[in-house]
């Protein structure tokens, strides 16, 4: 992804430096911040909530320039990068700190330090489903191939995958074949919007179409949860293009049963509560969810 927001030339007087006169007299610092952000939603909606408010980014950078003094501009760049990455839409940030009045001791034009940082990995839950044969691949084969693509093409680490389950279709047109379903848990450094876009790209590689709601499909990848509800770090979103946690996960046995199988301690946010997936499984009808024969 190449979408970027660049804020250049944030200026302020700070007291950063290792020398006593720098701490006493201060000097001008200039900061540039370049954000890697998925801007597709903002481009479609024309709504500030779908992007990053660069005024807030600039204000936070200026506050760091004028705030607590650091010995090194490397440290100043690091904390500004951390502030930028606290925005859930930001995938990566490059911060450049200029110190044009640095006590270098020789004629010079500028001194800069640049750091590039990605988001810290966060836990994610992805539900996989398929019920159409694709070429010579059964739906279960498709899930296996999709996991391999997720491992290679999407920024996921620590992947763990549940057994595959054969499940009776829920909703949608009548007469659909049974589904193969599984759940994958992993960690990612992508933002929620960028991860969802990456999942859609994998689906497209398996000829996924969206002509009929809840209709038969070659591959379905649902982002069920982003972050950890137990620690309060999960992302909650009601935007049309990004609804988190998945609004129907709590009632779908074909999600809950494999999720519990791969993570017995899993929890899901439901409204204001954080509920154990084991308790949710106990509250739904699981008769239509059967361990696939080759998993038995």
C-alpha cells in the first residue's frame, strides 16, 4: 500500500541536547511526519473519521518539541513516532527531526535523524469459509491454500489455525452446499482497515464475488476481532466499511466452535461486556457444525 499523509516543517523551540547551554537557552527544532495510511475509505466517504487528522498529528509533534527535554533527537523522533502510531488508522510512520542549530563545531546546513516505525503486533481473529469447488480444489482445500496465502502475502505472524468443520449454511439462498469453516488467530502490524483490504485481496485471488448476500462463495475471510478485549486494546468500529468486532460473530456457531478449538481462552466483546467464547458456544445451537472427516 502506498497511501501517505506527509506533514512537513512543524517548528518549535525546544531544550533538547546533551550540553548545558542547550538545556538552558533552547533552540529551534523542525519535524516532518510521513504516515502510511489506507485512504480508500476516506476517499470514498469524504469523512474525517475515516482518515487521520493531521492537525492532531502536528499538535502532538509540537508538544513533544516544546515539552520534556531529551538528550538526543533520536529519542525525540522515537516518541513522536509512538504518538502517531497510537492512531488506529496508521500502519507505519517516518519521523524526521531537524536540528539546524546543533553545536556541530564545523560549517553545516542541517542535522537530521529519521526513524521509521510500524505498529506493534496485535492479536487478530479471522474466520474462513468456503462452499464452492474451485477447479480441482474442494472447499477444505481452498481454506488450506488461503491460509498459506495469508502467511505469505499478509502481514501476519504467529498463525494458529483451527481444525476444519463442515457446517450447514446459515441464511442466504436455499439449496447451498455445506461450508468448510475454520478460524485463524495471529498477530499483525497492519491497521484494521489495511488488514481488511489485504483480506479482500486474498479473497479476490480465489475468485470471490459479492453478487448475492450470504450466497455461495469460493472463499470468505471475515475479520472477527482486532486487538485484545481482555486488556481493553481491541478496536471497536461501526463504520460501514469496517465493523468491529464482527456484529454477528457472537451468534454464529460456525465461527465460535472453531475459534474455541484454536483458542480455549478466547473472549469476544459484546456491547459493553467481554464474554468468554466458551460461554457463547454454550448458548448457540451447534448441531450444524461437524468436525470434518479428515480432521476426525
